[in-house]
């Protein structure tokens, strides 16, 4: 079955495995042209055979005044496994027809580790392109899955360009719509785990894959008549790297600023998907920024509750403490065991 992928901007249907629309140059998105199905795998009819590492429904913890979905309880300890599972399954389906034996990806973090793990499980050779300065536990995790790591001297954009030009099948977690589509499962699980959907869902936002995947799943549920309105999506960014929040909140933002944050997974200064991200949050949410002191304090408080999360995940608790909203779910996206300190 063909993947029902269409241009985000002009609606042109993708003809094959191209990354950008040949009419306007924009990325693609997958449309759910059927009603929601109770068996989660049936909501991905274009996948012939699922590559699985034993994923299960991630737990929800009911705290005082809010709920948390512990979404790092997945095989590589981050939510990215939702996207990798579907993307790598699709690549495995087409490997013979497309002559795919080796894939490339650019990421020194959770996406790189996840693609490396699922790619290896599918029997593919995996090249992960990373910045020259990369180090730390996530880098070690990528290597542990057997991926070939290529260091690139230059900016984050230079790393992406090197992966795309590699000659291997470019398994981009940002540009491949199948990755974002896999994150629909987050919305389905939330729907199944709550008697009534949360009114607000706080998520960390960087490149936009989590935001757009969650939105797609929620919209599918509403279009199918399973829910009667969309929860508000509360997008959270750091003050150092806040391209979406700056747009939403009418602030000035310099993508070339030299500021950094302890939330080292939230680093997309020029997200390719920014236009769609802006549209979704403008219509269905709001955007909150937090600083490093707020992030550190939030992480420490979560740890005292028994939850060791990545700094990037702690941003959502920091944002909730800053702007608490009733009937809120906070999505914890990465394990604190991945941080170097």
C-alpha cells in the first residue's frame, strides 16, 4: 500500500520516497484517510510488517494537581521510539524494491540512538552523522547499537547536509513523514488511558516531530468521533532556543545567538517544520519558555518524587509550575539516565 503522504503547503501527493515536494519544496505529512481503529497497529495500514523491540503502553502517574505520562519507558528510553518503529518498518518494507541496505541519519541524541537500535534490529547498516564535538551518554548509546558514527565539522545544518548527501537512504526523523506519523500512537494511548481526555498536554518542542505527531493523532481521534474537541497543546521551549515561542508570543529571536541550555535535546534553532508548528499552536495551544534555573529546579523536584528525567523533559514540569492549568498531562520524553550529570 502506498504511503498517503501529501505536501504540507500545496497538498501535492508524494510520488515516491522524495523528502520535499517537487512543486513547492515543502515537507510532506501523512493523512489518516480512515476512522480510528482500536488495534493500534491497524492505524498504520501502509506498514506491511512492524519492526518491534517489545514496545508497550507507557504508564501514566497521577500526581497532585496534574498527571504525567512516563513516555521514556520505551526500548531506547525516549519517545523517539514511536517514530523510529514506524519509519524503520516502512524502510524494511521497501528495502528490496528500493535496494536499501544502508541508512543515514543526523542526530547526536535520542533520535540517533533510536534509529540506530531499530535499524540494527531490521538488519540494516546504520550511519549516524554527529557534530564533531559530540560526547556523552547518548553518543555512547548510539555506538552500542553498532551504528557507524561520522563526525562532521560545522553547524547542525552542516551535519544534516552531510547525512543527506551520504549516498545511503536518508532516514531523517525530521523530514521523513513516517517518523512523525509513528508518534500518533502517543495520542491513541492517552485516549485509551483516560476516561476523559486531559484539557492540556504539555510537551517539550524542538524540531517539531513530537508536536506534529501528537497533533495528528489527536485530530484523527476527533475526526473519527472518538473525542469532541482537541486538548490544548502547551509547547515548551528554553529561553535560549525558542524560535516557535518567539513567533507565537511576538518576541524577537535571534537563531544565531550563542546562548545554550542544559536542555540539550532542545536545540533546533531553525526548525524546518516551523510553519506547520506555528499553525498548530496558534490554533490549538500556547507556548511557554523556561530558563535553566527553572529547569534544574523542576528536575530536582521530579527526582524527589522518584522520577529521574532528562533536563529537556523537566522543561514541561517547569512550565507547568510557571503556568499551571487544570486537568493537565505532562509528557516526560527522555530518561535522566541519558544526561551526563
